[in-house]
């Protein structure tokens, strides 16, 4: 039960940070990849959704995120 509460806390906190457009957010995934989120990011259900430079939609499931770095722009 504690693990579920922690996941929900992470989601709530991440949603607050995603809404702040002045923050640069870098997401580190469990497979070792690193993704810098653009400003058109949003959290929908259990995924971060953003579009890349080719207008292609990218979905990042929250379950694949290992850590997040935040930088003030």
C-alpha cells in the first residue's frame, strides 16, 4: 500500500512541475535513456505527452521513469 501512495505522490508532484513552463525538465528512464521535455508537455493519465520537432507525439509512461532533473530557465 505504501508503494502505491508513493507513486501517486510522484504523479501529483510531477504534474505541478510539468505545468510550470519556465522549468526545463529532463527525464531519466529505466532503460538508461534521457529525454528533455519540451514546453508543450502535459500529463494525461499515467503518461507524459509531448510533441517533437517533427510534430510527432511522444508518450512517456510514468512507470518507465527512474528519476527527474529540474532546472529553472
